[in-house]
């Protein structure tokens, strides 16, 4: 027995040595290879991003210049200037034209000169003033610029060879010249504009880069326009011409390696779709591999340390691991020594006994398999099943394994018939529907249906990847379920359907998508079948909150005018239905409206049984359609609120404050004051002031000011009245006082308020 034990002991040592050292060596080598590769890939990608950033910075300036110049030459004023003869009598026009040209020359764009030429009248205007064109000058411009193939062209020209006469040449040896034939949409140009920009400006933009990288900008003819860190690329910034020949003309981006002056470089390039210019990035390969070398040394050190630790672990661990084997042999087979039995054979025999006991236990568990399946499916849909646990569960529950895709549909009840069912019966109905789905859908086409909170959910499995077949199959199954539920329970249900997935681990995501789809039944109504993939969840614009309609609803409530309040409420919900908004925006608008309605109820001191706390504001989320929410708000909130306000009319103070409010609403455009109203109502002004403050929460003057300014806001967006006319009608001494009051309340001037509203409408 001792010999046998020693044999297994050394086998265990050899196994642990191999097991611990080989993975460490392999892992170390792979780690270094992957890290070095990742660093190089990251650096290459970083260079592409740097080129893109440089291109973006340069083209942002060029496009701004191009756009500003185009806007200038397309203006009616510039067109008229080109048709006119600049002479002594046109000094005013010349001065205005010079001013407009100077506006184009800003510090941000670096424009050095702008030259405008009229061929019909033979004149030229730039920073130096007005110049008459002689025959030779006209021919020079015609030869070099009018014969360009495009209406708008970027040119690279030396300062000494700039063909635009009288153009300023001061700051740089090279210039880029934007030439546009005028008019731009005509085939027979009668003028042109030239925007002269020194390439030094582009050098300044490109020098804002890292120190160990150089950038070169080439035009479409491979002429160098600008560069950065020229010394980094070789002596005197020299770049061999054959480097440019390696650039693939058919590819917009690319990378290759190139040697300059005995130094290997990584060259990245990108060609612009805007003007055909090419952006080059040059970085030394030695700089790219510098980090990977340090990582290599560090990896080697770590591997060496791990090898030493692994060997120690193998020798020490083998002793420790083998001790339990000896103890286990003595416990389970005291007679094994006599029969020279292998201790592992003895352990195997006892394990088989344990497995037999485990099989007996599994047979007992099978009696409760249904409950376990439901629990498993709930955990799976909630994302609580681990990847390692999933195969074992699928095997133990005997679920179908051969399928290509799955989808989850979730079912919710619409309105329950109160005559047949009570609200507490909702859970029982859902469980009954859950059992019904088990009968309607074959077991090999689904997983176990479950009920989670107020939702019934089922995972459907399919073998077809064809989208048309998928949609047809799912629609068919869903309609069968809806018809059967209606037939048996006389209830309508809405069903949300997720996207298709190929991995069961995505069941939680599919479950969330199906519940997300169900939220859209508010707008689609009862018995909806909503596919998540058909939802438009990207909205280019957001519908503004209908403040004007809300204010009219509140005015009707304050005046106890049910017809007006309910009519405006219908307009409010028509506005919601008219705009194609997602459910998040719909919930924001409804929550805001109900919260403001709750604030109004508290301000008026009214009592509404179904609207007594802010928690009741979210009750609408339990309803299933816009129509149901409309009905709830009108019958359970608006009408009881107006009835409660009417009940308060028995209070003397309320009647007095209401009469004061009515006078303000009727005579707001007249010269009214607290003294005038006190004389009309035969009360003391101080007494009226205290009553009004107590009932409304505002002083008389503040309420009058707010009402007038609200009227001003209404006129600003619904009429063409000027600010001065509105101020006079609202009894302001001058329009400046009105503007100050309006800005104090709204934090914006009346003119800007009108402009903002019109921009939203557009």
C-alpha cells in the first residue's frame, strides 16, 4: 500500500507542476503578444483619430470661409454691386461694399485679403481699395481663373505667383485661394471673388498636436500645403516624393510603413471628400514599440515569479492534497489494505452509491417540476440565471434545444368589465390566461409561460429565420390568444412583442423590450399587437408643452365654467393625439399637467376625493388608453374640482375675491386700481386687499400685473400687434416699462418671446 501511495503522490506532483507552469508560460507569451498587438493597434487607431481631428479643424475653417463667401456673393446687394459701375458717384456703394468685404476677414478664419472683380464694368475691390482693370489684367484673370472647370475652386499658389492683381501678399510664402465665379448659378460669369488665406494659418492649426507625430497636408496634385513638426520627419523637414506615390488613389484612408533617412515610420493618410486634399501622419515605429518593450520585460519578470510560486505550490500542494485521500480511504474502506484495493477505486464505488442516492432525490423533485419551471422562467426573464447554470437547467427541465431564434411576448389586460369581475380578480384572470396559453401553443414551440406582477409573458421559439414567416407566425399565435381570451372571459388584451434573439441569455432583454412595447398601447388603444421593432423611438423633434391650452383649462376651472374647462381639456388631449410622441414624452406632459392641476387645487383650497395627494397624480399609468385618461381627468378631477369651487362660493370672502377677479378679467385694459374697485364694491381698500391676498395668494397689484402679462403673451403669439401697441392697451405709460415688467416675470423680452414661439411652430 505504501508503494501505491508513493506512486500516486509523484504522479500528483508531476501533474501539478505541468498544470501550474505550462499555463503560466502560455499565458505570459499570449499576454505579451496580445498587449503588444493591442498597443500598436491602439496607436494606429489613435493616429487615424488625430488625422481626423486635424482634418476636422482645417475643414471647419475652410467650410466656414466657403459658406460665408457664398452667402455674401448670393446676397441681392452684392449682385447689384456687380451690375453697377464704381465711380465717384458710387462712393456710398463702394464704402458699403468695402465694409461687407472686411466683415469676411476675421481673426478666426485667417483671411488676409478678399478681392471682388466685375468684368462688365472693369473694376476690382479689395483691402487696397478700388482699381480699374486694364486689358492685360483682364486677360490675366481670364486665363488663370475664369477657365477653371468648377464654379468654386480651392487653389494653392506661391505668394510671388498669385494671379489675382493687387492682392495683399505679406505674411506667408504660399497661399490658398478660394475662387468663385459670379453669378454662381450662371454659365456666363461676369465677375469673380477671390479669398486669399496664407498657408501659415493652416500650419498653426496643425501644430496643435503631439510632439512625436508629424502631419502634412497635400492638395489634389500632391503639392504640400502645410505641415507640422517638420524637423521630426528628417533633416530640414524633407519628405521624399516617392512616399506620396505609395498613397492609394482609390482609397480614402490607409496606412503603410516607410523609411526616411534610415528611420522607419508608420504613415497614415486620409483623403477629404470636401476638396480632395490628403492628410498625412508620420510617426516613428520605434516610438510605437517602445511601450511594448517595457511590457515584454515586465511580463517576463512576472512569468518568472509565477513559475517559482507554481513550483513551490506543486510540491507543497501535493502533500496537502494527498492527505485527504489517505484519510478518505481509511474512512470508507478500512479493509482495502487486506485486498490491495486501489484507493481511488474504493472512492469511485462510494461515489456511485452517492449518485444512486442523488437519482432517488431527483425522482422526488420531479413531482414538483412545474413549480420549479415557473421559478426558473421568472428568474430567466428577470436576468438572474447565470451562463453556467443555463445548460444544466435546460437539460434537467427537458426543454427543446434545436431552435434558431426566440422572441418574448408579454400580455396585459385592458379594461376589466366591473359587472363580471372585480379588480382583485385581475391576478386570477392572468393565471387563467397563462394556463390557456399552455394549451393553445404547443410545448415544442415555447418555454413555460409565467405571470410576473401584472404581466403574462411567454418565450416563443422558432426555427425559421425569414422575417416574413416570423411576423406571420407570431401574428397568428397572438390573434388566436386574443380571440380565445375574448371568447372565454369577454376581455380584451394587449400584447407587446420583442425583437428576435438567437441566445437564450438574451431573454431578459427581450422581456424588457416586450414590456416597453406595451407602454405604447396608451396611444394605440385596446387589443393592440405591438412589435418592438416597429416602434419609432428616435424623434427628431419634441412636441412643446401646450401651456396656452393648459392656461385656458385653468381659467375655466377658476371661473367655474365647466363647458369651457372640458372643451379646452378635449383640445389638450387632441394635441397629445395629434403629435407623434413616444411614451416617455407622453408621461412627462401628463405628469406635468396633473401636477400643475394639483397645485391649482391646493391654491384654490378645493377638495377632490380622487385627487387628495401627489401619489394620485400617477394613477393614469394604470389606464390603458388616452381616451380612458381623458375620461378619468374630466369626470374624476375637473368636474369634482369645479363642483368643490362652486361649493366655496357660499363664503363671503370668496364671492368678494371672485368679483374682484372678474372685474380684473373684464377691465384689465382699463385704468383700474384697488381704490376704484373698492368704490365700486363699497368696501374699504385695505379690507379688500387682505381678502384678495388670503383667497388668491397674490396681492391685487401682483395679480393684475400677472394677468396683463399673460394677456400680453397671448397677443404676442396669436396677433401681429407691436410691443408698443400691447403696452398702450395694457395701460403702460411707455413701452420700456412694459418690457421691464415682462422680462422680470418671464426672464425674456417680448420680442424674443414671440420669436421663440414662431421658431417652435416652424
